[in-house]
């Protein structure tokens, strides 16, 4: 049996505090629920209570859906580990204008109503953030694949802006995103050929289901 | 170091550090070994490219047939070129490449046109006919096949429908003098075809100006390669691709034309026209001109002549862009 002196105890306590603080600022743990949830997800607070991390929605997505769903990891936030998130880099969500429209295998697989049935017009997973510095259309032209692949009229349009190329000011055509129309399916993010991607899917503006009781 | 039964704190820490170092060491070694084991060079294949068989007095033939009965129009367009016996031999595998990049009917080759082409190709009795497509990045090809009615056509004529994105058989094929690409990645299913028939829809395209026979060939590529095209320079890459995967016959579906904007959505105009040719550059030139005419733009031919991927494909010998080297045969059938 080790007996700690008061001095040692205080030392250890202080050291743990410093270590904890260091870890927090070094790893920059993201704020909770910065992830994009599957269609039909109830509001986040309730979602975290209801989701039992069984992974059934994720396997349903990979067998009958597009395979966009994956488990949240530690970097998404400790309380989110094991819950499902949409990762458009794997595949876009096909809940609208795709093979899951009117089917929603993820929702059907959920045993605890963390995901509930929604009609197509209720689906909005989030919106898209444009990172101009990564965009091929902005940097050199020859790409508007996001505009091409977008299934919604007006969610992505093409606008002309001025940019500097080789010391000259030129007019370039870039995509413009309308988050009011965008439903966050992630097709544009999936399609973006830039490395690193010029588009990020965020849960901003997501329509979440408010449970009745 | 004490050799007593109980481990000292010092020994414990030593063991811990030593153990961790050993695990990391093994991990690094394993990683290096794995990396060295990966094949660095995939075999690069070569592909024979057929010369345009639909020529007359050294000129590329293009038939432009107008009429409401798509079956008759397509048949007539191909017969005006001289028929498929010149192109298809009995042992050939014929690959039909419609544009099914999207799931909305406006943006794809109409099933009626595809069906009409299949009927004519079947008469030439090839060994096998397949329909293949790799949809636009971000889109599901199998879903597009279902949503646009292509599945029904394939089932009706008992033709294999290939969603290339689901295939794992990737090959690399040398281009013939490509300026940005010395080789392209595609699928074995495409490489194995003896005859390629491009059946594009006549559409506007936000980056390529128009998307017709040449641009349609991007639908034989895996998504990663399409990404490369946009990164390197779209127009030149389209030309480079067509040096080795040049369609042997192009049948342009201009029954409904997507004008003003595209390739996903645009103003649809009915034109009831089918164009056919063995020269993808020449037919794209004439089809682009028709599209610009429909849009009411002035100098439609001059505009078409300026489309970069057409010019670059012509420079690489894929086809001709000179109207003096093109022979147009126009027909109207009721």
C-alpha cells in the first residue's frame, strides 16, 4: 500500500490539471454535435438520449443505401462516439433525388426512434461551406463539378468574380451556394475534385425532428 | 538493478518505455514493409484505334435526319452513312455509351433513341452488345439507369447494363500523343470492347460549352480520373482521352435539346433531330452549331469552331474541324 504525502497529492492534482488543460487545447476537441446527422434525426439533445449506438442505421446504409453513414469517433466529441454521421466524402446521402427517396433504410433500421420517418420536404441535413482557397474554379478554372452534380435548381449557381492570376486581374466563374435551397445531400462535396476539398458539409440549418412527447 | 521479487518503480518505468518503443518500432517496420510490397507500376496497355470508316472522297460523313419517329430517324441516319456492316464484324463486342450521367430525363440520352440504336446494331449481328456508363461525380449510375428508363430498354433487348462505378477492373491505357495525359485510367469492360458507339444527348455544358460525343467519353472513366481531368485542364484532357477511346460511331440525340444552361438542367427545346457520324469532332461541331442556332445566337458556326476541346481534339487527329472536309447529308422524314 502506497501512502501519499500531502505534498505528493497536491503535486499529482496540479499535474493532472495542467495535463488536462494541455490536452484540451492541443487536440482542440470539436464542439459537440458539429456532425451531420442522418435524415429523420430528432433534435440533438433527444437524439443522444435515444441513440443506443447499435450501428444498425450504419449497416442499413451500407447495404441498401449509399454508404455515407459512419460512426462518430473521439475527434467528433466524446459523447458522440458510436453515433451515426453523414460523411459525404464516402458517398452522398441518397434520401432525396436518389435511391433512398421514400425508403430511408437508416430510419427503418433504427430501433429506438432516434431516427424517425420524415417526408421528403422535411429533409434538410445541413448546408455546404465553400472554401475559396481550395476551389479549382477560383484558382485556375476548368471545374464547376459541384454545380453540375447538384440535383436542386438554384442551390448552386454560377457567379462571376474577379481574381488575380499570374499578376493579372481576371474574371472567373465560381459556384455560389444558396443555403435556403440546399438540403445538404453532400453530392457536391463528394464530387469536388480539389485536394483538399473546397466544400464541407455542415449541420448548419439542418431540420431536426422535435419529438411529440 | 535489484533482482528482488518485487519490481522497483524504476524497472517498471523502464519496462513500460521499452515496451512502448518496441511496439512503435514493430509498427514502423510493418508500415515500411507494406509500402515496399505495394506494386508501384501497373501495366499500361495499348489500344488500337480504328480509322473513321464513314468517309466519302476523304470527307467525314455526317447525316442529320429530322422527324418525329425516332426509330425510323435513327435507322435512316445510320443508313445514310452506309450502314453498320462496314464497322461491325460478327465476333465484335459493341459497347454502347449513352449519357446517363444524371437521374432526370432531360439530362440523359432518351431511352427511345437508345432502343432505336440497339435495333440497328442488333441487325449487324455482333457477338455481344453492352451498355456502360459511369455517372457524373456524386451521382449513382444504377439509380440513374432506373430513374430514366434505361433499365427497361436493356431488359427488353436482353442487353447487359454495366454500372462501371461498381466494377473493380481498372486498367491504364496509353493515349496517342496526349498533351496532358500519357495514359488514362478506365475499366477493363470498356477496354475489351471492339467497337465503341457514343450516344450523347445534345446539351449545353457549364465548363465544356457543349457536351456531345467527345465529352460523353468521360463517362467511361472512374471518378478519380474525372477529378484529374478537372485538376489538369478539362478541354485538353477530353481531347487526350479521345485519342485512344475515340468513338467509332456517334449518334447524337437531339430529339430534345438542353439549351442555355447545363449539363444538369436547362431550357429544353424539341428539335426531333438525330445526327450520326464516325467523326466525333466533326459531328460535335455541327451539333454545337445546331444548338447555338436554337438558342438564337449569332455566328453559330464561328462559336462552335471556338470550342476548345473540339479544336484540341482536331489538333491531335481525333477528327476534322474543317467544314470543307465534312460532307453533310440532311433528310427530313415524316
